[in-house]
C-alpha cells in the first residue's frame, strides 16, 4: 500500500462486503468508490442519482486541483460556480434534486470532500484527489495522458499515473512512454522517485506484455546503479 489510507479502505471493504483483496490499488479505490458514492441514504434527495454523475463531479474537481499550482482548493462559492458553469446547457440525470443538492451531498455525506477552514472545498486525503483525477483522464480526457508521463517524477502525478494504469492493467504504449521518461532521467531525486514509481506501476500493469515490463525493470535497475554512484560521490 502507498499510504495507510489504503489499508483502511481494505479493512472497510472487508467489513462491509467481504470482498477479496483486489489485484491493484486502483481496484481497491474502485470498490470503495462503488460502496461509498453508490450507497443510498434514504433521507437524501440524491439517493437514486446515477453513481457515474456523482463520480464525474469528483473527477472533474480532482483534475482541476491537480492542474492548479499547489493544488489550491476552491472556495465554497467558487466550487458551486465552477460546476454550474460546467453543466450549463447539459442535461443532468437529476430528477427531484438540483445540482446544488448533489454538491452538498458529496461534501457532507461521503467523507471524500470536506470544508477546510470553513471556506475551502478540499479532498480529505490526497489519494482521493489522485484517484479521481486518474478517473477523469481515463474516461474523458485521454489527451492528458501525456501529463502523466511528463510529470511522472512528481509524487502526486506519479500516483495519478499508477491509478490510471490500474484501470486496464494492460497499457503497452503508456508503459513504453514511461520507460522513455525513466531512461532520460539524470537527477538523483528523479532516480529515487522513478525507482519507487516504477515498482508500483509494474504492479498496476501486471497484465501488460512481459517484455515491456522487463524493460521497465531494467531501466529501474539502471537508476538504482546511477543513484548509488551519486551517493558514493556525496
């Protein structure tokens, strides 16, 4: 697990549904997403709203924050205005509720978003932001896959890439693009980040062609050797 949160989610899934341990961290979050976002609350107007719509709100917001310097969250009013503008002119799968009801539901009932310092709408854990950003890129903005490659040495974007890879487990082109990125690394910090990220990425891509995965392992081992040389000089 990348974080203690992952272990917590596994325990929640076992307690709620007796799921088997998923094969990838993406599967863990997918199951948790279905459980929490899809859980009906009788008193809520949004209880029967399609899970994919609620998920889309979270994924849009997550990618917005990922692309914002320092991942600065929006204020409550900015949050509402952003989604009203985005969904303006679109047919929403909302019958008895309003968009405002869905936004409030996601903030107050899921534990994924919360109001920080009484004014900012933030994700309760960075892993949620990274997971939902990966969902947005995978389902709606595949042209931004390049960002996952370009920013692979940034820990937050790297985690997005790992979640993204776990959506299919078989992404040869993406794996090769990451490998080229690793092979061009020259900084010690990039070596360390690349080694860790490559390990998690390989696990997420366990159904990808073994020869491609072997090349990633070799690149990672090269980074280990280069990192060792730098440490010796230091």
